[in-house]
């Protein structure tokens, strides 16, 4: 077993290439086993594809002296194994265990907590600038970007500035043709065609030779030769994108050939300025179920669970698609997990996967709405916040009826601080004309989506739901429109539970009743606008406790408090929610308990407030 002997990157340099091939096989077996055993699952396909690449990087570069950056961070499992964290995989993505992304708290080999895509080239530009300044110490910057990250606009912004600055950065483009799902990009195919076209390569070499052999020509002829080369690229193949931006391009190379990768990486370090090393890898390599998964190459081990909020969304979106030909769906590289895959299969011309490009998704949706379509934008809550400016000014300001369907809202669990969807209510409730809905059950989500499509047409609508299981309720427990629903009555305290927290409030009320405290429980359903009849009722209560799984400062509870203040109500309002801190990974149940947002915590807060 070679893997057991690898405790730090230097150990890799003791192995020959035959031994490294055996090590690669052992690593893949280890990853499959670790992800299968983890109660929280993990990212499988992306890490199986970067085994040889990770080995080559750590043999050529001297981490942490050389700075290795990963984008996206979910492809860094092998990097973690090679930097002394192999034993920690027994608690992958579990409370107190190994993070599923790079973590500065775990290792000096991790520089950035990078789980949102397309950011690494900007980090690299900043770090390279610092290293080349007087205060810098000349470390080499290596940025691994791939698994779809090059579909994000921020990546191109960083690339443009790197080319302009001429900073020394080695950029490894891990091209597996996919992000979460198949990548929406022609860039990789174009680059392969350019570099593999012998006509282009022969003509380029011939014209360069001519330029070199005519010393009297001066700058004018050199500029002419450069223009001619550009014309040849345009004539025979797509533009050499990277080199047009001032970034040297090498490749493509076999991402599973360690010897070849090492030679390519070594060559890249000999150039001045930024260099792209284009590497072709296979997502899910070496594990048949991943290789044969046509949707996402087992990107992760999650799927849409029957009876989940996402399943309710999928079912209703299909039904509404049949009834409303103007309905279209948009997602950002996650058609499966956001629940639009079935819609895309049924209506392929009405489903748009824009890649990891949330800003574009939102503004494009606004344009579709302006043209008479009814767009549904399906994103994770945490990823919508990357496009808040577009939500506010491109959709809200234009009063376009775009429907935002936000999966993984609130506390999500094993993905950690970058994936908890705790900002959406704070932000979206500040967009004028925005309607924000929070379902508490499977049936409520179905009703809300139907109402959004058929009735809420005067402006944008956001529906946010939890990753937690969706309760199934009878029709009598389902509201309608923008009206709140009172589920229980009592005279001692009133509990207002937003979305999935409504069910925690119901359980808390039952626990309180055992001690003689009777609670009214409201499901507000609409966070914005708040139901006036509910507010009138709350104004007559001595104590109101609001509970939400978003930031408590500026969220739903704060809106309730302000509304009651505007009524000059004497009601005492206690707002329970997520504090302004980064919440580490763990199960939702563990995190809710820590934050006092489970039934026991809510009941304990009420007893304290009532001094009982």
C-alpha cells in the first residue's frame, strides 16, 4: 500500500511512475470508500478525475511554499489526502470532521475557502501582485480552475486582468467538459481544435520563421505578422482565446498521464507572465457507476428525495409547464439538484442551463419576461446572493414577473458556511415590489408555485425552501394567496414560524402545553408582504416570538417587529434566527439545536421570557 506512506507532498517524490500509477488506483479506491461511508456524503466524480493531476502538482510545486489554489474547492479531496489529512476522511463533512472544501483552519496547504466557483483567478491575481511587490517573498502561484468554473463571468474578469498585468501565475485548466452537469461552453472544444490542427500550426510556425529572418523589417512587419497570425486563426479555427488576452497557452495534455503533466507544468514555470496549462480529464474516472452516469458523473452522492421540497417543485413545474406554454426554466449548471431536469427533458426548448453564471441567469430571465415569457429561475439560495444586484436592478426595478425558486434555503448542513442559505430573506425583502414566500410543507410549495405563475404577475416572486424533508399535510392545512394561516390558538404567547421553522414552532407549542403554557402558532407563508390580518392579531398579543432559519438581523422577524411598531402595538417581540457568524458544517438538527432554533430551544426561550 503506497497511500499509507504518503503523509506530506515530499513523500510523492520517492516514487517512480509505475508506483505512482498504483498509488492513483489506491487513491480512487479510498475516495469511493470514504464518500460511501460518510453519513453526509461527498463530492465523488470531480475528485476521481483529478487524481493524477493532484499528484503531479504536488511533485512539481512545493506546497505550502508554492501557493496552490483550487476552483472549485470540491475537487480538492486528493490534495487533502496528499497533505496529511488522509486519516480525517473517516468524518468527511460531519460535525467537527473534515470539510468538503479547502479550509484554512485545517491546513497551511489551504489558502482559500473556495466553494463558490469562478473566483480563483482573481485570488491568483491578487496573490501574485502581493508576491511581486517589495513586501512579497516570490512564491509561485498555481491556480487550478475547472469542473465548469470557466463558465462563470468572474473567471474571465480575472483572466483578463492577469493577461494585462503579466503576473507570474500558472493556471491549470482542468477540462472535464462538465461543471455539475455537462458544461455549457464551446471554449474547450475550440482550444483542442486550434492546437490539434496541423494546418494552423504549420502556417503559424512558417510565418514566425519569416519574421525572425528579416531583421530589417522592424516593428511594422512584426505587427503585420501578428495580425496575419490572428487572421489565420480566424480563417481556419476559432480564436486562440487565452493568447488574445495576453496569457500563454500550453496544451491540451492528458490529465491522467503523470509524466506528461509534470513536463507540461515544468515548462509552464519557465515562461514569464501567466500561463494556462490545458488538461483534459475524465470526471468519475476509474469508477464505473460514475463514468456511466450521464447526468453528473456522480458529482456528489445526493439526489432528489421523494417527498422533499425539491420533489414538490419538480412535480408542480411539470404540471404548470403543460398548462402554460410561456413558462420557461433557467438554472446555473445544476439542473438535477434544483429539480428542473425533468422539465428540461419534457420541454427541451424551454429549459436553459447557463453554466455557473448566476448574474447572467437573472438578467436573461428579466429579458425573457419582458418578451412575454414566464421565467422560473431555479438556484440554491447561497448562489442567488451572487446575483443580488441583478435581482434588484435588472428584475425588481423593471417590475418583471420573474419567479425565483430557491433550494437549500436556511441551514443546509454538511456543505458548511458557504452553502447555508441565510442571506436571501434579508436581501430579497429589501427589493421593492418583491414577494417572498416560504412553504412549510410539500403541499404549500405546490400551492405557492401555482399562485406565483397564475396570479402574482405584477413583479418578481421568490419561493425559498429547505433541504430538510417536506412534511405532507391535508388540504385543510394549506393556505392560499398571500394570507397567513393560524394553526393553533393560545393566550400566553404567539409563535410565528417561517417556512420549515413553522413545524419547529408547532412542536415547541405542544411541549409548552405540557407545562401549562398555551401558544398561538402562525404560519406567515408570505414573508413579504406580511399578512395584515396576522399583524392585527399579533398586535393584540402580549408576547410574540418569531423563528426563522435566516439571519435574524434584518430578516422576517425584524419585519414583524417594525410592522407592529408602526401600529404602536405594545407587544413584546423576540426574534429568533441565525446570528451573524459563519456556521460550520454539521447536520441541520445539530446546528438548530446549537442555535436554539429546534423545538426544545424555542420552548426554552419562551419559558425564560415568561419567567416560568
